[in-house]
C-alpha cells in the first residue's frame, strides 16, 4: 500500500499572508486604528493558536 504525503501548511501560510496584508491595508485606509493593532497582536496569535488546536480535534 502506497502512502501519499499531503502538504499541510500550504493553505495556512496563504491565509496568514492574506490576513496580514488585509490588516495593513485597513490600517493604511484609516479603518483600523494602529494603536489597536499594536496592543491587540497577542490576541491575534492566541486566536490563531486556538484555531489550529481546534482543527486537530
């Protein structure tokens, strides 16, 4: 029986880059407050970690 290896991080990396780009675009457009971004980035990391953890189960 032959096992095939599926790429696991291709989609996650693409989504992450899109989100980062969208955040910077919203800051430049004046829609998102830069101070909120400076103070809220740890919540973004926690949310990403929780999302990845929930995807495993």
